[in-house]
């Protein structure tokens, strides 16, 4: 089957009595004409690359512009003191999102999930859960199929690119994918996965893409944090029985429409939003002069 509708995935899952992730896996087998074992191992390699992107973070690295670097380490140091507003899991989610987002800006190896600019969201919610023994690797890999299925539907019905849909298409999509994966990992059923993804996407509807000087640095890195934290909250709401009144496919369609209506200045052109602030313009001018 084509992964072009959350409703169709859920209908297939119910009719064939299969979990969400299995429906996505079988769609992959059909599309790529591969075996279940080969598909699963490829997804496992993706997961291990995510873990590597977290483990190889170094707080002394800086991006070429100098705008990004060290915040992941600062958050980890702050969290180590134990006097945070967030609990142990959520503070690690925040730190991990910063670390992976910074690693991307510093040209390190990451997993684009679904894009490089949103690469910190999925690792941020999954790696801390796995590290603390609250889930096993095979379970996480199955969760990544859930995330991939949601991302595929968003890519088909709307967009996952900031240039065509704003940051809602990148961080918003990543947040929906992460919310669905988390819900599945915590025992949620297909309907709950759909509600979690829909709520996550709704919460970031209209988010603009306004990278300062056209770099995937400011505000991109910190937006990975809000995408990750949003995913956690939406997964917990879905698991508690909170539902999205608007069906997931309709939310995705709406996001696509909103993205098309965003002016070009707010779709990755670095001509509006934060990129057009005095600070943003000064960074661009310094880059043009070769000062950074």
C-alpha cells in the first residue's frame, strides 16, 4: 500500500490485525522489493547512527559562523546539578535536542529525520528512553517505522521542506513523527498514535522558517527542543486518552495549505522573521564581508 493516509494505515492495521509499525514495514517491502530482515537491519543502522550523533557530541565545537555550539553541554551541566524545573527524562530530552542540532550546524554526522534542520527531535525523545532501559533496541527500531510512516504521509500530503512549507514542515513534521513513535513505544494503539501525531502537528501549525543568514543554526537548533518537548507532551496526552478533534490527515492537509500561504520571506529565504531583525541582518553583512 502507498503511505499517503494515516486513516488508511489505521484501517489496514485494524483489518489485518497488525500494529502500525508492521503496516509501514510491509509498505517498505513492497516499494523497495526487499526482505523484512533487510529492511529491519537498515532501520537498525539508522537508529545506531542517531545514537552515534548523540554520543559523539562535543561541547567545544563551534559552527563556522560561531553562532552555534556549547549549549548542549551547558544544558547537561545544568541538569547535572539536579535543580531543574523538568524531571530527569525531559531535561535529557532538551539537552539531547541541543546536542544533535548543534552537531548538524557543526557539520557532524546526523540522521535527517525528516530533515537535517529537524535532526535533533527524534533522537532527543528516543535515546534517553533507551539509555535508561525503558525500551529495548528492537522496540525503538519498530518505533522508527511508526515515525517513518507518519513522515511519509506528511511528505505526500503536505511537505517536509522549510522552503515549501515553513518550519512547521520540518520541526512540526519531526515532532509529529516523534510523538507517534513515543506513543507506540509506550504501548499506545494505532488510534492513539494518530492522535499524538495530529496534536503535535497542530501545536506547531504556522511555524515559519527564518534562518539567520540562511544558516541552519539560529533559531533552528533551539526549535529542535520545542519539537521534542511538544512530542513528549502530545504522546502523554494521547496515552491518557486525550484525542485530536481534527483527524490526522485533515491536520496534515491543513498544514500543507498553511505552508503554501506563507509568504516567501518566511519560507527559508532568510528575508523575513528573525533573519530580518537588526541582529540577523548584521550577521548576514558580516558574512558577506568575510568577517565570519
